[in-house]
C-alpha cells in the first residue's frame, strides 16, 4: 500500500497466510530466548541483563502497527486509544479464573500475581480516567476467559486477547511456554496517541510500584502529546 509519493514508498502488510505464521515465529523467539540466549530456566520474568530485557528497553521510539484485538467487552479494539493523551498496556501471563492454571504455576518465577495486578490497576483506574489516560490489559487468554474474569473482578477497562500473538509479534514481547501454549511475561508499556512506545517496564518485580510508575509516566507522556502544553 503506497503511503508517500515523490518518491513513492510502500507499506508492506502481511497476508492471512503470513499472519498464520506469527505463532510459529513467536514460539521460535521464545525458544531462542530460553535455550540460546538464556540458561534454559522456565521463567515468567527475566534477568536485568537478559536479551529480553534489552529488547524491551530498546522499544521506546517504536511505532505499533495498526491492528485490533478481541476485547472482553465484545468486538475488536485498538490497543491504543487515539482519544487519550496516552495509553498504558499492561501484559500479564494468565489469571486462574475461569480456566485452571498448570499445577506447577506457583513454581514459575514471575507467573503469580496477575489477579493482584488487575485489581491494583482497577483501583487506580479513576486516576487514569481523570488524567485523560487509557488503560488496557493484554494476555494470550481467550476472550471468553477474560470476560468471565473481568465480570467476577469488576474490571472497568478492556482486557484484550492476543491469542493470535499479533501484538506480541509486532513488538517482540517476551513470552514463556507452559502447559499447552505461550504466555506473555509481565510487562508494562506506555504509548502516545501516535502509537509510539514511550516507556517500558520490564521485568516487573514490584507490581504496586509498576502501577504507580505507569500512571506517573503516562501523565508525563500525555503532557508532551501534540496539541497539549508540556
């Protein structure tokens, strides 16, 4: 698709068959992160000097391609809210409701804490709204699983399903393989209204601290948005 003339430049987009390869590519990246660049340990987190940490630290300045993901509220939703001064995306592995988690879930570093994280963002949500900020949670769980969890926990913001790993592949987000599938590692991203990543938090070892910092950084990003003072 041409997006510029003189000289003509094209934006290349994946076909359906190309998008069908995304889970394979993400699984290969996950294998390499664990077995080639890591020590083989199964973890929902990462060391500060890991390749995954370096990859997330290099994300600021990267623009998220146009895409939509299934939302627990129904239909598809853009991960970035163009009407908000900034959008916070928090990625989490999985909640234990309604689908049971693997028996060894509690033994995987960084895996536990998804319900707590959602509850803390829920408690802080009025502050996000008052500051003109958008908030979305993202996991590789199915939309129906997210819907049941959101209803049980009264989650007021959208939970997005990256079941086809389109967002994961676009930003090369870190994952880990457990049970029968991939799970996102816990990470927090702040994007501006132009879809550009401005802040990243990874690894997330202090969940309450990450919630507070995400709110503070998103406010700062919003103040620097085009058309706003700052």
